[in-house]
């Protein structure tokens, strides 16, 4: 319940605190007195976007603070806890609108976003202004009008099943994509491995090939050098010179004793074993002779050279392709083999995942059909009851119809529920925004609330001139319906009709006055005598007659007796 609202610097409202009670509160007053500003203030409290133009001209900001008593609403308490909002005996909602266009929202003194404010207040405030009539019904999930009569356990079971279905569906789709991706990967790995197996590169094979190719490509030059070397070492003159050298060295050593001590010592020191020098020289000549006479060292094979070049080119191609050395290619091959094995031996199969998905789908459809069957039965009942209420509200040719679209799995069921209406005989049922007027929409909303069970939520319903465009018996019937709604809720409504003012539990009169420079709005509750005068004014205009006062008193007395 809204216990009070404080409005500061909102248009022509300077500073005003209004206390509210349970039941039906009606606001009356002259056009432009500020009644709609009070409704707008409540709308801002419920999360409506603010326009900086509402800030009083002489002020920098407008402030609205509302206090609610929702002790019995456990659902609201849980919402506050979810958003870490401090709990208290009352819920205090505050909006501050600045002239520069910025605004601030608070719940129990904690700053919150408009989204959070709307999400929380939507559970206990519904404002129906004339311009919001279409939007409020269009935004409503029409299945909610039916679900108030369905066992909550079934709805909860469906929601759990729906969440499980979504999880398995996502897993199946993801696994399916993964399988396709894995198969592509498997094909690629097989291709890469086959290429590596076919080329079968050995360790350091590229280096060995480079050496062989380099050797073979210098063959002609090597052959020429070999021939020159053979000629030199086979030359008899060279052999004779070696023998002569050996003799000379031996002669020098034999003269050692005949030389002075220092010189002989040096010579002896330098040439201790002349025989070993010549022997080593001969050994070296033998090695050279053996090397240059080796046929394998000078054999030339152009076909072999071509094969080596082709092999090296293929190895280099693979290395460049993968940007790896031979050692790294061997490591990569091993990794590919492991990855391929893992992909081909996964523990879970697509069939198992598909089975879980199918099971959750069939279970969801089973629950969904149960809900749809119940909704269809309830829809027939509500359609009849709303028809009766609309007849009372002088919409005798109007009917509503719940349409169940083709199977459309969603969070709320397996069919999309839409509300259609026709207001005249011979017309087809159409969406509400294509058929009804603003006044008709308000009456349809009221009728739906009477039969749907939505009125059982201890909520605040605010109507901005729901009785616009009606009079006489229709006005009285609308008043009765609002009064009935107010038995279990708090209802605040602007009205220009005496029938509505008479049936109210509280009558708030809004008046506008001016001084030399400003215009102000003020409101106060009327006592019984003041109510008679105000209702008489609503009946006869500014010139209140005794007859109008008598009618007003009769309306009040009649309403009090019925209450």
C-alpha cells in the first residue's frame, strides 16, 4: 500500500505531502488543477522516464518520495534482497529529476537503475493513463491472464523442463558443430600425416644431401686437381729429391761432432730423427696416392645428382610449408598422431547427446500440452466472464478471444497466447490496438482484472480518467467495478464523474490558485459536507444548486449503504 507521497517542485506543485489509505481514492478538481501531476509523480516512482520540463521553473530539481507498506509481500522482500537493498518496515522510493535532464532513483536510500526500479515496482504498482492504455495491454504477456488459475507446480515444472531442454539443445547444437569441426580437423590431420609418412624425412637428411650435391657439382674441378696431384706424386724426380734430402740430412747429423758445441747442439736439437721426416713424407705421399686413385671419389652420376636435388627440394617444401626444422617436423608428426587418435576415440557420441536432447524435448512438449489444455479451458471461462462485465459496462457487442498460435516453444509454454477483441457485431477478432478506443481499452482492462485474479496481489492500481467518454449508468458501473477492485487492493483514480466521487472511500480535492507571480497546486481530503458540495459542483457546474446538493447527498448516502 502507498502510505504517502511527497512531491517537491514538480510543475505547479511547490511542496506537498499526501497521505493515502486502503480502498478507493478519487481525485477531483478543475481541469489543469494538478490532478494528473499526482498521477505522473506515481508513474515516475514506478520507473517511468522523466522529462526535465516537469521541474518547476524556479528550481534546479524536482523530488518525489513515496513510502509503501508491503509487509505481507514476501515476493517483494525477496526482490529487494536479490538487489542488496536494505530491508526496513517500509519501502521508500525516491526520484530526483534535474533541470539538465539527468535523474536519480533510489530504493531505501540505495541508488538503483531505472531498469531495477521498474522490475521491482512492477510487482506492486500499475498505472493506467489514457495514453498508456494500448501499451500496457500490448506489453502484457497475455498468458498471465490465464496462468493465475493454473497450479503453480505445473508451471514451475514446465519452467524447469524448459531450462533443461535449452541446456540439452545448446549442448546438442554445440556438439554437432564440434563434430563437423572435428571431422574437418580429422581430414586435415590425415592429409598432413599421409604427406609426412610418404616423404619420410630422416634426421639431418637435408644436411647430408646438401653435402653430396655440393660435392657432385664440383666434380670437374676436383677431377682436374686429382690428375695434377697424380702427375706430381708419380714424378720420379720428386722421389729422387726425397732420397737426396734424406742423404743430406744424415750427412749434416754425422758432421755434428765436428761443429762447435753450440751449433751442433742447435742442429741436433732441430733434427733429431731425419729418418722419421722422410718416412712421414713417404707415408703422406702414399695417402695422397690412395685418395686420388679411389674410383668412388671421382665417379660422376648425373641421374643421382638429379634425384638428390629433387629430394632436397621436396624436403625444403615441407619445411617451408610448416615453417619447421626436420626435428620440429618429427615432433609435429607425433603430436598430430596423438590428436588424431583422441578425436577418433571420443568417449561420448553424437547419438548419446541427441538422445538427451530428444528426451528433454518430448518431456517439455508433454508439460506444454498440459498447460495449453488448461489455458484453453480457462480462456473459455474468462471470455464468458469478461463478456458479462463488458455488457455491464455498456460494451454489449464487445468480446475478447484468446488465440493460441501454432506450436511455438518459449519460456512460458509451447503456444504463443494472444488476446484479440472485437467491439462491434459482424467484425473479425483483431489485436486490441487495431480495434478499441482509449476508453474501451480502460474498460477492457478493468474487466480483465475482475476475472483474471490479478487483483489478488495487494497492489496499487492508478487510473487517469478511466471514465472519460462515459456517463450515467455506465459511469456508475465503472465506479462499482473500481470499488470491487479496491476491496483487495489500493486504487487511485482521477474522475470527472459524480458517481465515481460518491463511491470512493477517500475523496481528494485538487485546486489551483495563484498569487502575484506564480501558480500553485494544492490538494486536501474532503469531509462529508465538502464532498457533497464538490459532487454537486460536478453535477451542476460552478453554480451549485440545492437540487444538485440533494442529488450529491443521495449519491453519497446510497454509496455508503452499499459499502
